[in-house]
């Protein structure tokens, strides 16, 4: 500030004069004497000297005067400090083109503020290194504290550098340009209808891209992720597709829904309003609470191999129409508790082989009409009026064999789910115990029971009544 004040006051006390002394140049001092104004007879300091010489005889036709030398002086009192005027800082007129630089082998070189270094085309002293310039700020489309747009110019790219207020010490990268060696994405002019934002993989050939196609009837928004793509929505997300929607996933897909999920397919009961699910291998569905399936029309399930149903508790099946069941192999049913069958109409069973029944306790057959057992021409009819026994011959305690019941088939234990292994183990133990009891019953001879004499007498009398008469 002092120097600036001194420079501004340098001409506050200034005097001018003329002399013919070549020794009076700026910076020299002299003492003036003999001036009519005594206050001017003092020591002065020369701050400006304009020398002029005249040699008229050197010109053709000039005569009468010799060579002369004179100067015009500007002086200030010698006790004053002279400072030159502060010169205005040089200014840069307009933007310039430059190339982004960086260390050898580096593709992106910047500091914590996103600034880069550049090399101007007129610079013949610095190479394409990180020392080619000061840090240069980069103008972005949007810049705020912790938010905005960020795109760092990469080493080798051409940029447009401007200077704030023309100050060469305040360069700013204002834009980028394409040229022969720095081509634009796409293939112009063929892709002139496209607006593209494409990045480049760091030290690689990949890219991420957002492209807008504005060709008539071919409008498109294209997104390309070189590797991963993440989308985070803190609240709702709505996607409205007016026509078809196709998704192709080359590997796995996982969808986690924290609350409910609703899927509506079609709006009419006609072809095209369908849903198809094709799974090349296994499919597993886990419902941790209730599940309800409602089909308003027909339902068909085709299983090419085995079909297993494991119910941990009760199961109800209601068929309001007809129920048909056809098994081409064996049919095995095992009931650990009671088995109740109620038929409101007739019950008919046709067995092509043998029928065996084995009961540990009593067998009670009750009919409101009659009970008939028939083999060939022999039969026994039990009715409310009595018992009719008809046959070519009736034998009582006369030998013969009671026959053996048809052995039962043991069902396979269904595989329980992962959390029901304990129940499956209990079922296996129960089946093993049942099989052991059955084997003991078949291996041991049943104890002979005593026959009631009165019952035997009545049976003999009934047999005699049906015996053929001689």
C-alpha cells in the first residue's frame, strides 16, 4: 500500500526543464542554482529524459547550423521517493484450446476439487506431464455443496479454457470439443438423431451409456451398464408399460417383498389373457402362513413322475360333483387312527383278485335288509327272519383250512419338509412298531378258543335241515 501511495504521489511535485547535457538521464541527481525563484534552487532527481539531436548538415542543401543535442527533463525533489506507476495486470483476450495432461500411464488425473492440468498449444517449454500448468478448475453443468454433476476431463482430451475477467492466473475449463483424434460416440452423421451420454471404463474399453433416440417412429431410451446396475427408491416406484414387457436374466433372480404382493394377469376371460411359468429344473415355494388357490373353471395338474403331499395337521377335501380316482399300480392307505366311510347311496366294489381282511378285534356287520355271502351255488343269507344256508354239502368241524388273509402292503413314508424331520422320524418309528406286531401275529399260532356247546348244537341242527334227504 505504501509503494502504491508513493507511486500515485510521484508527480505531485514535478518540474520540467531543458538542457543540453547528455549526462542527465533518469535516476541521476543535480543541484540547480541561479534560478530567480530561490525555492527551486535545490537538489533534484531526474525521473524522465527525452533526448533529441539535430544534425542539419547531414541533409542535402542544409547550411548555417551545426550539430546540436538537447533534452527535455522531468524532475522531482531529491528528497522524495519516486515509484513507477503500478502497471495494470495483463489480460487474456478470449478462450483458448488446451490438452489435458497427467503422469505417464495415468488416464484420469485430478485433485480433491476436481481440477486438472492442461498444456496450451503455444507452450513450447513444458511437456505433456503433470507439471504443464497450475491446477485448472472445471466448469460442470451443475455444482452444489455435495451435489450436482461431475465429469472429469481425461488425459489427452481437448478442452476449452477461459479466464475469469481475463486474468491469466484464473483459468477455467469451460467445455470440451471433438476432433479427428477425439471422435464422438456413434457414427455421425448417421446417428445425428441420437443424444448420448457415454462414459469410458478406466483403463479399459468398456462403457456405461444413456442414449436417447429421437428418429421419427423409432424413439427409444437406451441404458447400458458395463457391469452392475443398482436402483434405490426410498418410497414408491411405478412402472407403466403400455405394450409388451420382456426381461431376460442370464443367471439368478431374487425378489424380496417386505409386505404384500399382488399380481394381476389379464382383464378378460379369453385367449391372450393368460400366464405361463416354465421352470427348467426345480421350483420351491415356501408359504409361512396360509395359502389359498381359487380356480373359477377347470384345473389340470400333470406330474410326469412322483407326487407327494405332506400335511402336518388336518386335511379336508370337498367335491360337490363326481370324484374319480384311477390307480394303475398298487393303492395303499394307512390310517393311524379311526377310518369312517359314509355312503349315502350304493357302495360297489369289484375285486379281480382276492379279498383279505384282518381284524384284531370284532367284526360287526349290520344291515337293515339282509346279508348274503355267495360262492358258486352255495350261499348264506342272514335276514331278520333267520339265517339261510344253502349248499351241496354243509360241513361242521370236519377238517378243511381257514385260509390265509391277503398280506397288507406298507406305504412309503413321505419326505417331510426341512422343518418337519422330527415328525417324519416319529412316523418311521410307528411304522416299524406296527410291522413288528403284524409279523408276531402272523408267526405265532393263535390259541385255540373253546366252542360253546349250545352254539355247536344249533349249528348242527341247522345244517341237518339243509342236508339232502335220502
